[in-house]
């Protein structure tokens, strides 16, 4: 196995609903939005996310689809951990597709680092 750069992604929330953590309970966010992929996978994504909030961190649980600029689509999941204090994060993505140009993604576990501006609803990942 080896690590190699696959793509960069810019995510933008179009909808966010927050439930702040309370004593003894996690918080939650429901969000949905779009993303722009560039690199070995290029295209536009639509997604939704239902992260858990705890102790200053968000734990994303996102699902979505990338409409590839080459035609076809790629489904994805995204999990990980993001600091709500400094905006840094580490994320894991997995993929599923039936489209020939991207079948290789069915065997990929992608690890990315990124930054989040929760107030602006903007995320960047590499």
C-alpha cells in the first residue's frame, strides 16, 4: 500500500441545523450541501451529513454522490474527526461506483486532512 494524492475537495453547506451539546448528551448537526472535487476524481457532489458533537469536536457521518466530469457517478461515505476550536480535521472516505473510469475507487480507502469554518459552513479537504 502507498499513499498518493487523489483529489482536493471544497465543501459548502447550503443547510445546517444545530443542536448544541448539553450536560450528559452529545449535540448534533444536520447539514446538506455541495462539493467540488478536483484531481483524479473531478466533478460536483451533493451530500448530507449528520455529525455528532462532543467536547469541542465534530464526528462527521456523511453520504453523497459525485457526478463525475467524465460521466457517471461515484457514491461516497465520509467519517472522521474535526476540531470545532481550530478547524483542523482528519477524514476517511470510501467509494462505490459501477462506472468504468472510476472502478478503481471501489478498492480505495482515502484519508484526508482538512479545515472547517463551521460558522461560514465551508470546508476544504486534501
